[in-house]
């Protein structure tokens, strides 16, 4: 997997620099917006079950909070780096701005592999994270959420630790909590469903019936699962999904040419989004190499796992049939691939617009927590579809009007909104 050759922060900065030039932002504004405003690097000592102490390196960065409290997930990943967190915090700023929610951008991470941690070790790690950051977090300053390999239980442990230290109830300090404990109905589905709200509207604009389309996905975790569920419920066909296999330490692609049965695949995956290879074989799936998802003859490619997956090196493997690249993951495409995508005439749905459903629903969760009044799922999903479709339409219309690449159109809208907030505050 080409994850290490590219630096996501350099990618994020390159994307920003292009648009800053187009918008003729002045030097001070560029300097402010091309890096996080606050970076916290810290160590979390955790008592392991065998009595030893293990120290985990961790990060929390705030890219920009001119439009509201910083918002962004916390990842648990053995290859987490400061530059990945920097890039992700920056993309969160643009993401909140493009869907026009009053939040800024933040991100966190811990270098760890939760596959190798017991439940109680994970709990102590979550509590340790909050103990280190307590003074910098809170509903009005920085609000974390789940991301890769973190889930609702992790968020609840973090909230409990925060409330224990603060001596009160602050459910708005974190989102992605379990329903009934301050979580919002629809949050689990929100990112994946949001991907489909955007894709569905693009297909409508292009006059392509979703029932006639096929897709191939990378990933089968939270985002990919709900993307695939709604896509197939609306009549689309998922031909292949790829995911990581922890015991073989490699990725596989699971393929069914006449369409994967998504609920069936969900039955045989673990909580980390890994599909059981033997069970899949028994159910008649072809098991192919991990990168085979990219070379399928489908209409839509949906990277929904990791960053830096679509590079010039692998781009020629993409089938000529592909019409849409729907970026569900953060940063799945390297900037040097954008020209190739444009030249092939592939329609791009850029990541920070396409996967903004999660943060939009997180915002709804915070609003409900602050009101202490919770909406039913239909209301949440209706509001989500409204916000996602409105954001998509604005980007699509700007791209048509000015003949812009969709990523550039999304950046122009987002960066303009953040730059306006920075100017109004008198920061630059
Ligand atoms: P997850 O941990 O639930 O799932 C990750 C998936 O990627 C798993 O199925 C895993 O097997 C797969 N994977 C890992 N390495 C792989 C490899 N080398 N090849 C193929 N598959 C591989 O994570 P998630 O929450 O679904 O997040 C996926 C992406 O979406 C990330 O880029 C994340 O930052 C982004 N995202 C997530 C949310 C959210 O609400 N969860 C919101 C916005 C963006």
C-alpha cells in the first residue's frame, strides 16, 4: 500500500496553496491557514494487565477555530504520525466550513494498535488521553469524536473521565457517544449515509439512475459499511470491497461479480471492519489481492479506508469504465493524481465534502446535548440529507459556473468562509 511515500500534511498544504493562489490570499492569511494554530504532543502512561507500564505517544492539534470550537476525531493507529494529524486537522477546518457548520478543525491520534490491547487497557488509554488534555478540551474549545479504530465506547470512557475531573455533566464535550448516553441517533450511519446523499445528488445532476451503477470500495469499517448499505438499498451494485486482515497482516479484496450481499458481509466482519476470509470463501466470494478493488470494471470507485491510496503509480490500474471517484476516506488521493483524474474526465467527489456527514451529525449531537433534548432518527437523517445536499449543490454549481475541478470548487467555498471569519475577528 502506498501510504508511506506521501506525506498527507504536504498534500494538504499543496491543495491549500493552489487555492490560496487562486483566491489571492495575502501572506499573513496563508501563513495562518497552512498549519495548525495549536499542537499538543504528549505521552500517556498506561498500566497494562500484566502489571507493566507502557507509554503511548499521542497528539491533539487544532488547525483553526475562527468559525467555532475545534472539532475532529481521535484515531488509534500503529502508524499514526504528527503530519497525518496535522493534515487531518486542516481538512476538518475545510470540512466544517464547506457544510457551513459553526465549528473549526481539530484532530487527535494515539500511536497504538488496539488489536493488541485488552478492553481494560483501552479504557485506561482513553482515560489517560483525557487526563493529559483536560484543560484544552471542552464543549466550547475542542470537541473530539471517533475515527479510525475508535468507537462509541472509547468516547464514553473519555467523557466519563472528563466529567469526573470537571465534577459535572458535559455531554457536549465529545461526540459519537452511545445512544442513550448523549449520542445522537443516526451518528453511526451518518458518514456513510452522507457519502450516498452526495453521490445520489451527483448522479441526479448527471442524469444517471443509481440502479444502473456499480461500485467498488476500499474498506469495510464504519464509513464503508454504511456507504455500501445505502448504495445497495437504493439499487446500486457493490462488486468488490477490500479490507485489512489482521492475522495475515495483509489486505484482501472480496469480490462477487453479480453483487456483494452487504448485510451478509457485515455478519462476517469483526469490530475493526475485517471480513473473515474463510467464511467469505464459503459464501462464494472471490478473494483477491488487497489492491484489486481499484482495478474493477465499475462506474464508481469509493476509497473508504486510508489516505494516499490513489497515486500516479496505481492510477493506470483504474478501469476506463470508472466515471466517478467518490472519496469517502480522508485524503485517499495524492495531489499529483488530480491532473490525471481531470484528464480522464472522471468526476471527483472530494473527501472533505463527501465524508462531512459524520461531523455534521456530530454537530447535531452537540446541539441535542446542549439542549438536553434528542431528535428521532428520521429527523436527524432528514437534517443530514438537507445539509449534505445543500453543500454539494453549492460546490457543484460553482464548479459548473467557473469550469472548476470539484476539489478546487469545494476548497474555494471552504477557504473563503474561514478566511472571512479570520478577517472579521481581526486575526489577519
Ligand atoms: P474503520 O476503522 O471503521 O475502518 C477502516 C477500514 O479500513 C477497515 O475495514 C479496515 O479493514 C480497512 N483497511 C485498513 N487498512 C487497509 C488496507 N491496507 N487495505 C484495505 N482496507 C484497509 O474506519 P472508518 O471510521 O470507517 O474510517 C475510514 C476513513 O474515513 C478514514 O480515512 C477516516 O479518517 C475517514 N472518516 C471517518 C469518519 C467517521 O465518522 N468514522 C468521518 C469522516 C471521515
